[in-house]
C-alpha cells in the first residue's frame, strides 16, 4: 500500500485489477469513447433532478415527494423514464477492466431500468388539492366512453407490490454506485499510479473525491432506509411536506455525477497521463 494514503484515498491494489495494466489505454479509441459516455451519464444524473424541479415550477405542478413520483407527471414523466433508461443502458453497455466490474455494472443497469419500468406508488402530492397527472384506470368503450378506478381503488399503483419492486431496484442501483465509487474507482494499479512507493498526486486527489462521493451515496441510502422502516406516519407526513426524499435522492445523483465527471476526465487538476 502506498505511504501517502488514508481511509478516503486508499483502494484495492491486488484485486479487481485491469486485464492489461501495462498497456497505455489513453491511446485506445474505446477509452476515449468510454470517457465521453461517462461524462454524458454524469451530466444526465446531474440534470435529472434539476429538470424535474424546474419543470414542476414552470408547469405549475406540485413538487413531488421524490424524483420517482415524477413518473406520474404529465410531461415530466416521459422525461424521467427516458433519462433513467439512458443511465441504465449506459451501465449495461459499460465495458470495465475486470469481469466483476462488468457484472456489477450490468446489475446496476437493470436496476435503473426496473426503477423506470416499475413506478413507485402514491401521487407524491398530498398537500396539493388538484393537479394534472397520469393515472391508472380501467377504460370502458362507449358510447359513452367511461373510466373507472382500478380494482384496488388506487390511481397511482401499477399493480400490488410494485412499490416493493421499485424500492429494491433503486436500492440495488444506488448501493452499487456507492460501492463502485469506493472500490472500483479507487482501485490502485501500481503500474499506473505508484511512484517511489507513493501514490501519484492526481490519483490521490481522484480517490479522495471518489471516497467522498461513495460514502455520501451509501450514507444517503442508509438514512433513507432508516426513515422508511423506523419512523411512523406522523413523521413521514412532515418528511414528505418538505420533499426531503427528493433532496436526498438529488444528493446521491449529484455525488454520482461528480464521480463520473472525474472518471470521464473532465477535471484537469485530477488527470494524469495514464488513467485509472
């Protein structure tokens, strides 16, 4: 282990190592493509909550309890599904430097698709008297045409237990993203990153950033899980009134975006001649 490392800057040096660490991947066209895609997926993650927030304000819609609740918004719902599907597609197609990295990325990508396909439950606008929304109803052809509520009486539930699927998929996605920052992104390849038994400064700075981002994501996931399982209805009413789930989800997405901007080599102060 290099001498100048600590809990935030250290990373694995023996496992999840690249298949060909001696090769200079900066010369490879596929790496340049990967870096551009990494920047784009980070940009999507950065912009997703901003688009939802500004869209609700411009449209006069309510500010929903979570980003996932924007699935039901009349226009923003399609944007939400599209952007999340882009992230999922990138994660599935992403080609890492180790098979564990590839497998984990595939699972996370499927998690993103499941989050988009299987929506959360509830309208997310409990304090709003009325609003335009996409809902699930039973349509009966006329004349006259008519619609009636679903058998369970809910307008905002695709099918029973869909909320559990959505929650599990979101958990898989964000837990992987946090672990990816802490383990894969902080991976130390001695041939690239160690000089005179010391971690090169650019890699040390990147690892510091990856550590902060990873712990932020996992900390938010843990906190949201505690809110979901350990608090009562009265607290959840207060929590949702302030849209705090939206705030924590935004924090996780921005941490993810920041890490992938660095991985895409968009911060010149963090770059070195041989990427890691």
